[in-house]
């Protein structure tokens, strides 16, 4: 069974996703079959550049067609809910870029729909599928760090002039754009929901969104994560996990690292030789694609490594952080079934 991808949108992350999958030598029985975008001309250019065989006139036409099995949603944040819903309602599997939605209510609604339709749905937190993350989890599970007590993460990327981050109408918010990575890592390490969330921010920008904050997550048993986040300047973007027996560091960029440093040395995880990308280490996007295909072929509606429950916890944390900072979207006032 060949799993056929439909690419929803023709932006930079979609280009990286297609390149990562197409250039991977062991991608298995999957193909990039089609693309659709709001602008047909842009979709046509995208398809020509990336050798995609079919271009649809609209998202609706692609969702209704029998030419694709799974949709990769790479649109702006405010469109994640409506586009994912469109494809789920048409019986298509969905991989939606992070954040899955603007808030918890939208996320729960999509999960309910996917379960009703018996189709696969996953939030594209590609970090979870990085070989370095798999190695980190094994070290923790095997007890090499002892009892994990503390996590420190820094993530700073200069994005003061990037509309998708700074404009509320585009779903802008540092915590929704890059903060997903620090929050998901804390959940990946500690597994539980935090018992307390404390946020220290700076005044919101003129559009009413956050660009810098420190998030402290406290867990039962005296465990803590300190997460520093900024869209103003570049930080040393690494993460260190501390346990009673030692420590381990996901080297920069920690959200998809190729180096993992233990006290005895550094392990390197090379990415496959590939094409030019818009974002750092995007060749690693292939690992989430491999997981999606594996799950679909095994009849799973969610991934054990990035489950529906994980997406709901992540959405709840994002809502909590935004509320403490005073970031409010119109979507927060709406109800979803």
C-alpha cells in the first residue's frame, strides 16, 4: 500500500517537508502526490519546483479527491483548525504542523472528529522523532540519570519582524511559534502534567502578543523545568536534563539536535544527505513522516510518541501561559464540538 501525501499550502515549511521526504533513501512506500494552495499559481510553481505530479484548484477539491491518503497541513496557525477539520471530515488522515490549533478547545474538537471518523491525526512535533530524543528517552528509562529532577532550556530566535510571530491576526505568539518546543520537551522528560505553571513575561507588543517570557513548570516530587523563550535575540539554544546520577544535554538546536552530550562525551546523529532547506536541520522532518506512515499501515489513529493526550496537555499549557501573559484570540471565545 502506497501512502500518498497531499501538501496543504505552498510555504517554506511545506517545501522543507517535501524535500526531506523525497530525498530520504529509505522512505519506504510513500509518495508526495499532490499540492494545493489558496493561490493556484503559487501551487503550480511549487509543484513544478518539487516534481509533484498533481495540483488542485482548492483545498476542498483535494480533500474530496481519491488521489491522496494523508494531508500535511503547513498553513499559518489560524488555519490549522479549519483545514485539518476539512480533511478529517473527508476521511483523510492528517499531520498538522505545530501548534495543532490556537487553543485547547480547537485541539479537542479535532481529536474528537478524528476518533469519530476513525482516521489518523497527529500534531507535527517533529522533535519527538529525532534520533537524539529517542536516545535521551532510553537513557532516562534505563536509569542512567537516576531520578530526573531539573530541566533547563533556552530558545531564542530573532523574529521581531516575522508576521506569523508578531501579528495576532496570524496567530502570532512566541509561545505558540517556538514555545511549543520548550513545553513539549518538559512533557517528554517528566511525563506528568505540572502541578504549577508560573510565567514571567515582558509587555506584549502593539499587536497584543508575547515575544519573550520565562516559564517555570513545577511537577510532583520537587521536579522543575525552567524554560527561557525569546523572539528578540538568539540564545544558546540547548537543553540540559539533570538527574541524581548525572546530566545530559541536547546540543543546539535542541528542538532537533544532531548532538547529544553525556558526561562521558558527545554522540552524533547525522542527518541524510539532502537538498537546501529554509530551516535548520529540516532533513529531520522525514522522521515524523515515517511515523505517520507506520501508524497508518498498522491501523493506528494516533502515534504513541506524539499521542492525542500529549497534544491536549501541550494545548492546555499553551493556553495557561497565554492567559498569564494576557494574550487572547477571538477563537478563545468560541465553542467547538
